[in-house]
C-alpha cells in the first residue's frame, strides 16, 4: 500500500484529506486540493451538529464510495444519528479494535494531536482533534498517514493509545473510526 504524499491545505481539513487518502489507497485516485476544499466546505454547510456527517455525505454522494462509521459511545451516537446518513455502529474504539480492522483495510481514526505531535515533532502545538489513516502494523509500530505533514510515518502503539486516551479524557471527545464498506 502506497500513500500519496499530500499535505492538508487548511487547519480544518485533516478529515477530508484522510478520506481522499482512503480513496487513493482503495482506487488509486489522486488527491487534489480542489476535492479537499470542496469536501470541507460541503461539510461546513451540511450540519452544525455533526461535522463528520457532512464529510461522509460528500464522500458517498460525490465520490461514490460507501463508508461505515464506528462511534465510541451511545451519547455521541444519539447526538449525531439524525444528521449522519452513513451506517453507524456503537463500538469501543481501542487498540484491539483498530488492530482487527487494519488486518482487512486502512481505517481513519480521530485522536488528540498533542501526544502525536510531541512524538513526531518534539512539540505540542495544542490539543486538538486530528484525523489520521492507520493502514498497517510492523512490530509495535503502526503505519499512518499524517495529513498535517502529508506523509507516512511509523508510530509506536503507545503513542496512538495515548492520543486516543487524551482525546477521550482531555478533549472530552468520543473516539471514532471510519472504514470503507466492502
């Protein structure tokens, strides 16, 4: 699996970049800044309640690939179910589940950027939700597409685990995972 080197072009377009990267990995389609921004702006208009639903709606309608969204808890599920037309399931998003999913295909997960950026760049810019693509594992390191820098990196399991935990506890967000429907 070979990612396309592509840096997200705005501070809010990590999810759009990751969805387009998923499409690239699946179908070999090139990522363009026009697609990234079109998806982002569509999502911003789609719903004030659920930013993710707009991305997925665009992805499924315009790019014709079906997704499945896994949400960590019932609170998030109940909050977004009326806006999200994508198939959803409540599932604890942890390293065990991520490991099982990437055996079949690449997946997107949302994490706290702080622990990841500290590990990769030796700095904490801030704690903020950030989407990445996880698409492989070698020993204790996961291969990810990191859209801020637009490249593939190998990240120890403990860093992803810490980033998920921080997303849940520090940012009070419910982890999510997105996969393509096979």
